[in-house]
């Protein structure tokens, strides 16, 4: 079992969870191929995290890269960046830029 965490990703956790639900429980190769052809920026961030977890499994735990499966993957909410946008009559309107933390756990499939 190997783990990778991407912190402070500049995408909301709700948008990430739509993509994450597609690859949960899938083999790593299949998950990476699925995410590679998706056009959303969230897919790129999730793909990088899964590839990092797979690399950790191969390099640190000497697991077989072909038999890895995405065991756990989830996105938690990170700190929001407080920003301001110009509004009518010279005022400033506040808004938040959400961030997220992505955690991916891969495990070698038992044969």
C-alpha cells in the first residue's frame, strides 16, 4: 500500500469529486488512461496524484506496477484564498478561491 497527497490544489473539492468517482477502485493503468483523455483541469491533478502514488509503490515498496489498483482516493477541502473583485459604485466585492487536498492510496492486487 502506497500513498500520495497533493496539497493546495486550486480546484474546489466538489469539482474534484466528480472526477475521482470515475476512477475509484480501478486499476492504475486504466485510471490514468481514463483521466488522460478528460478535458477538465481536475482530471490532470487527479492523474498526477495517482501516478505519484503508483511511483511510490514501485520505488519504495517494490510492488509490481501492472497489478496496482486505486484502493482509496478522496478530496478534502483546503484553505480558501480571500480575494476581492471590483463592483458597482467603486465598491469591492469579496469572494473565495477554494483549494483542495487530494489523497490517493494504491495497493497491489492479490493474485
